[in-house]
C-alpha cells in the first residue's frame, strides 16, 4: 500500500508557484463522450491521475484506441468491440457509469456493473436509469449488472428529482444522438458539466441552455471528432488554497479559473485568508494565511454552492480557527471519514448526523493515519503539513486517483513530504 510521510510544523512557511492540473471530473466524461463518434477526439490538459488510466483501460476494452503524449490525449472508437463495463472497472472507479449513456446512444446496448457504495455514501444511480428508461431504453438489473437496450433513444422531457452531476452528464450524452428533442430540467451546473457540453457542441451536438438548469438537446444522426481543452481542476486549486490558508508563506497558483472557486474563495477570505488575483494574468491566484483564522460555518451544496469535494479540506482549516465552526454536508450521507483520522492528529471535532462541529484552535501533532477516499486523503495531507512532527498516511492510492504528483508539487513549495517505498505486502 502506498504511504506518504510528512514532517510538519505549526508554523508552516511554504513559498512558491504551483501549476494546477486539468480536472479529473471533466476529463472522465469527456473520454466517455468519445464513444459517441467514430472520429477521433483530441483532448488537452489531461491530468495524469489514476482514474484517467482506469477509464482508458475500460475504453480500450470497449474498442477505443488512444495515444497519450504528455497532457494530450487522442482517442477514437471506430467500432464498439464490447458493450460491457465489468465490475472490476466499476469497482475501481464509479465514474465508469458514464459509459452507459454514450454506449446506449451509439450502440443500442450496454451492460454496466452497478457501482456499489463507497466511503462517502450509498451512491445510487436511479436517476441515470429512470432518465434513460424515459428515453426508451429497456433496462433490467441482473446479478449486479445493468442490462440496457434500445433500438434508438427518443427525445423526451426529464426532470431530475435532485441535482446529479453524473446523471446530467449521462443523459446529455445520450440525448445528443436520440431521435427528436430532449428537455432536461434541474440539471447540475458544475463547470465540469459545462465543459462536457462545450465538447459535445464542438462534436456537432445541438445543445441550448448550457450552464443553466434547463437544457434542450436536439438529437442528430451522428457526431464528429473535435479538439478540446479540459478545464483546470477547481478542487485541486481549492485544496492548494487551503494549504495557503494554513500557511504563513505565499503560494501562487497558476492555470486556475478563479470564477469556478467563488464560494471557496469567499469562505476563505471570511476566515481571514488573503487571496489576490494577479494584475495581468487571469489564471493566477496568490494566497497567504492569516495569523489568526476566524471560524466559519459551511454548508455544502450543488454548484455554485460550496463544493462537497472541498468539505474535508476546509474542515482541516477550521481546526486552526479561534472558535467553533459547524460544517454541514448535504450531498453525501457518509462524508466524514476523515474526522476520525483528524482526531488522531489532535483535532477536536464531533459529528452529529450531517454536521461536524469543529472546535479550534487545536495544535495538531503528527501520527499514523489511514486515507479512506480521495478528498479525505487530501485533508490528511493538509493536516500533516501543520502537525508537529511526523505524519504517516497509509492507503495513498486514494489520493493518486485525483491528484497529480501532489507530493512533488508540495515539495517544490518547501514541504517536507515524501512517498515511502511500498512495503512488501505481508
Ligand atoms: C460527481 O459524482 C463527482 N465525481 C464527485 O466527485 C462529486 O462529489 C459529486 O459529483 C458531487 O459534486 C465525478 O464527477 C466523477 P452526483 P456523482 O450524482 O456524479 C445522489 C471526487 O472526489 N444521487 O452529483 O456520482 C448521490 O447519492 C468525487 O472527485 C442519487 O440519489 O455525484 C449524491 O447524494 C467524489 N441518485 C447526490 O445525488 C442518482 O442517480 C449527488 O450525486 C445519482 C445521484
């Protein structure tokens, strides 16, 4: 199991520049979208994270050919060789479900393993399935697999009971090749959804209302290839902003879209963090921590609200605030697994149902901890930076799923962080 060791201290002084990578949650649907055409897609600003390699392996199994050079990916599925996304792939990455809509739209058949739950909650996909059924897919669930078939999807009106990023993405992709017009209501507004829709339009899709809660998609007979830039990862950027907020030195983030981080920046500024834009570069943010951090109550909500993917990281900052903060998680039903590990580092946090009550300021001290999911592992890295002494974080495979070379990026800022050689599995 991968381990990371951090030598942290209360008086963190990181300095320097960090380049933010492309967004994992934008590139995964973009790669799935390549199933919608026989032509090649050229995607740039690809983050070299584990989930990208996982979905590329899945895509190869379906018949895709690809080449990845630095951060540019060329991918093409001339023919669908298989229509099955196995449990092995889906277990490794829930986002494999994003091939369901495109496979049905392109190929008329898809067999996709039902994603189970995960460390952050039950993660159902009922909204994906109901939407596709309304578009004329025949779907049965057998032995842990979704069996979906259709002669051709038909446009219809669908209103999502609740905001679902993956559900919006699956249904938009399916609707692009459906017969007639589809109206989707209560769509997710996340920048990653918008980035996908811009790609689909470049491929020839007819989508109105991109970035709004109601989208109209006029189905077309076929889609073509396109070249597209993946947006920067706003959650990686937010994670480094929290690192800066915990830090007395200055960190400069490059390659970000500040507009994607409005609520995170606002909350950090309210807590006393200094965040400034660059006078001449729109993609740069400078961040420096406040000597005294003010407690902030935060409630996660769908974009443009405070992102659930930033909840664990912000919780770490609030352990250093002078007072009590209430963190309310409204998106997932079990997204506090980082709390027990933060308690081992000396934090004072109590969880009651959907709330974590954080009492600060609690100086943290290094300890051995275990990562449970992607963003929890990022929060443990942040905590390790400001914990006095040595912190060992186990199961760092979670972190590698969504952060590109985070320890190298932190090391260039002056952090004492290193990946330990993998122990022979006992
Ligand atoms: C996406 O997951 C992201 N993953 C998640 O990021 C992110 O936390 C989440 O959106 C919310 O922003 C990717 O984009 C690959 P949802 P997704 O469908 O699409 C419920 C990370 O760390 N729901 O918006 O799976 C669901 O249980 C990951 O990068 C249903 O009830 O999330 C949850 O409570 C973690 N039925 C809520 O909706 C459904 O059919 C939001 O889920 C679908 C979802």
